[in-house]
């Protein structure tokens, strides 16, 4: 390896891309059905709480052209590019 390649920045590909939309939507649905708390990780410690039964939080989403729009039941919304998603989890 030469010196130039050692100093090259690491290019990280997104975990999810537009072609993964069906998989991501299915995983979100699954986590929301089986968990009392579910979230979508956005990296660097940022998350969107999808569901928290203890706090009465629940969301739904619309997906269009690589963008999820999450809506909560209080009238709020947030847009997230599918490429920003780093994890879909719950417990």
C-alpha cells in the first residue's frame, strides 16, 4: 500500500438504499408489531422513536422516492432519507 492510499478518506456506503425500501418498511412494521418500544437509528446518536407503549407514542409513515415521512399522533412529522437509516430496532 502506498502513502497516498493510506491517507485516503474512508468512504462509507449507506446501510440502506432506495432498492431496500420494501425490506426497510417490512422491518419497521415488524419491530412496531412485536416490540413495546421501537426506533429508527440515524447514526451519531440520533433516533426517531417509532413507538413507545409506556409513553403512548406511536407513529406511522409514508414512503415516496427514497424519503420516509414519519407522522406522530400529535400532528408532528419528520422526513428521513432512506440512506440516513442505520438501524431498525426495538425491545
